[in-house]
């Protein structure tokens, strides 16, 4: 399945129960500072839940906005290219 979009993010953390904030889209065009995306903790793999972990937010399917996303940890080489 081909991704509709793939954008970099960094896990920020959260004080909300069962939610995680991810800093999305930093350094990209008009959203240079990025924004915070709140996702359900079930969508975030266990190895990606530590703050400052660099991740990919991958849009799959034909939903609106972030309805159908998956989150994957960046490899070391990708993290070096896409640092915060």
C-alpha cells in the first residue's frame, strides 16, 4: 500500500491520559515551526513513545486529515538527515 503522505515528527509527550503529542512538520515551508498533533497512544509503537524520538507520520487509506495514520521510528541514517 502506497502512502498518501509521509512527514517527519518528533515525540513531544503528553499529560493527557492515553494520548501522545507529536511535533509534526517542523522546518517544512510555511509551517516552519510545525505543530503539535495529539494521537491515541495505541497508534504509537512502544519503541517510539520516548520524548524526542524522531518518527515518520505516514498517511494511509482515504480518510480525512489524520484519521488513517501510522507511525514508524526513523532509522539512524534518516534521523541524521532529518534532525530537529
